[in-house]
């Protein structure tokens, strides 16, 4: 996992350099980086009530083709995360991508899931995460033939309605001249969406774990 994080954080545009003889404070890694510390209930033994409809929105795929988010929702159980590729908070976007990689690995091992699950990583930094950038980023993590889509938008204006619909607030950092610095603050949320485009679970940093997500996917497909 340590090497995985080093490789992922190599994408970050901003690096922090400590002064001589000083050390950065230790980072407490989110539970999603470690083994699950409890035994989850057996798949199918619990319910995942609808939490509302999954919103639509404008997108660009990694080929630069325009479409709608709903084009990637509805035919499979979908795990949707909002990320940006230059995020350097290990408990933010890198955590989401790490956990999604774990979900991918588990799903590929389960013949009952492999054709029923899609992962969507949606960037909320259209200025830096162009289709080609996202394509190269996604190639690092997506297994050959697996349905893991990386999406962006043409502009921040095109993105804003989708972020609002999914209650994703973003604060961008600018310098004194109004230039975007490539960093932002946000809350990590990952959404489990069923084939009827309904949200069935929302995972936060403290709850996001590949084992939990896969257990919920199995439960969802049993309902």
C-alpha cells in the first residue's frame, strides 16, 4: 500500500517541503487503507433503502466525447466518486482511488459481480483534468476490460449543477492575482447507485472501505 500511495501522489501538482530539521506532523491514514476492523453483516441480510435519485449532468469522457452522466448510470450497480488528479490529501481523492482499486480487484474475482458493476471517477477540476489527462491517470488503475470510467466536464460552469445536485462543495485556492493554484478543499463522498439510478449509500472518509463497498454491492444485487 505504501508504494501504491507513493505512485498515486506522484500526480500531485503541489508538494510540501519541510524546513531544515523540521518534520511534518504524522498523517493518520483513513480506515480504508487498512484491513477492515470488524466483521460486516452477511450480504443480503440488511437493506439499503433509497436515499433519492442520482442526478444527471454534462460530461466529457476520456476520448473527449460529450454526453450525460446518466449514460453511465442505470444499467449496472455503480460506485461514483468525485476526485481530482492533483489532490495531495491521502485521506481525500487518493483514498477514493485506492478503495476503488480494491473494489475492482474484488469484483474481478467474483463472477456474479464482474458484469454487474461499474466504477465512475468524476473529476471536479475540469481546468486541469482534461480528457487526455484523465485518460492517462485512469490507465494506471483500471484493469484491462474492467468497466471503470473516468469523466470530466468542459468547464466549471458545466460542472457546477452536478456538484450542487450531489451536495459536493468545493473551495478553490487562488493567488493574489486570481490565478487558480491547482488545490482545493472538499469533502470526500462516494455514492452507491442502483440500476434504477437511485442512491443507496453514501460513504465518507471514515466509512469508505473496499470490503464494505463490495458487501453493499452484493446486497444491492440481491434485492
